[in-house]
C-alpha cells in the first residue's frame, strides 16, 4: 500500500522558461537543480521539471506527450482561490478557467505552464 506521493516529474521542452514560470507562479525556491532538471519542494511532494529529451529513459517503453496537448492536471488547495488568481494575474500568469464553483463543493481556477501541464487551484466551499 502506498505511503505518499513523494515526487511528480513533469517533462518540458524549455527548462529555462518552465523554471521561470514556476518561480513566478509559486514563489518557491529551487530545491535542487542540474543541467537537465529543476526541482521544487511543495511540502510533502517534490515537483521535478525534467528536460523532455531525458524522458524516454525514465518512461520507456511508454511514449511522451507533446506540449501542444494537456499533459496533466495537478490540483493544489489554497485558502482563497480568488485572491490566488489575482496574485497570479498580477505576475502576468494567464488563468485559463475560473474562478468557478463546481457542483462537487469546490471553487476552482486553472492555469497552464509552458510545458502543457495544467495547475488547478481549489478551495472547499
């Protein structure tokens, strides 16, 4: 039985741009970095940004998707979705949907990183 999700690896064609996006969007310091990856510590989970050319080695025989498509949806809980959206917008980050109250009792908004991953902000209502 799993204990926890410790690391999520997200593949990117442009590590420099994706790293800059994460620094702006989340305001977290870089936890670890080398020429092929950049890791951010989200508390209980590390988010590893990895150059896509290194992806086949870790996922083979699976095939990686393209940044032209949505690769994933990652949800993080925030205290105030509206305030979080306002802060992101002031940083020049485009929100792709929301804030909206969902029928399952959560207020959400979403934005997409340069690599095609969608981040959803969620607040219980």
